[in-house]
C-alpha cells in the first residue's frame, strides 16, 4: 500500500542512488520503473516489492567531494518573483558530516550509531570548505544566519571552523548540536578560552 504514495525509497547516503533513479526515470518510457541496476532502493515492480540493498557496494562518498547545496529558487514564491521565508532573513541549513564523530564510543541514549551510520564511517566536510560555503551563501542570499543539522559538532571541528571564519572576517550567527564534554579541558575544567572563541559564531548550541 505504501507504494500507492511513494515511488522509490532510497536507503543510506542518497546522492548516488537518487541521481541514478532520476537518470532511469529520464531515460524510461514505461510508467513502471525497473530499478534492478540501482543499488540502495526499495521499489514496486510487477506488483512485487523489490529490495536492492547490496551493502557491500554502497559508496561512502566523502563530503569534500560533494558540491555545496543548491538552494536556487527555494526562497522564492511560486512565481519565482519575491522572497518568501519564515524569518526576517533566510536561514541556510548545512549538513557537513556523515553521522556522528562519537559513533565509535556511542552514547547510551542515542540511536544514531545503529541507524544513521556504522562505526568508522563518520566523515566531515573540511572546515575550510564549510567556511567557503558560508561565505558564498552569505553573499548570495544576504544573510548571516546558518543552522547546522550535524548530529554532533566536536570540539576540534568547532575550533577549526571558527578559525577559518575568522580568517575571512565573516560575521555569522550559527546554531547546532554538541555534547557537554566539548566544553571541558583535559583536566575536566570548563574551557573558557574555547567558549569565548566559538561564542562569536555559535550563538545557540543544543547540548
């Protein structure tokens, strides 16, 4: 019954299979898609549910190898004429890493290690490239507001990203997610220098 509403379910990292699904649709003249050559998909064909999920061949594409997100037209009305958004300025959403950097140790309350990525698979777009992305979107959309959808932002990543933003003299207000122990030194003291460094950019961190 689900496939009365859904054409294809894409599993895991979706860039490659989604591209292949769209290419198949473009090349096909049939109303029923045979996606036997596309991995990471579940679909209905010949009134049977087909599950193509060959885990051993799933590509783990590095975020550095992906183009920056394309928000073209997303902030325009249906006539592509005027800007429409729920906030005074657009808030650009960025997802810069695969899964969570703490997946190796895991958190007892969290389902991400078992659902979103496997051990050893956490990959992050370089802070330099993320800073370039922020600078690009800031100029394109005249906004200083960004929201990181990353599961968790680690301390070293936050520091390096703030360094890159500082180099470019970028002013930005960013929100994201992190862990309590991010704010401690190795001696288990609150790291005030770190807090002061990131406070210029990360105005709202959910912990």
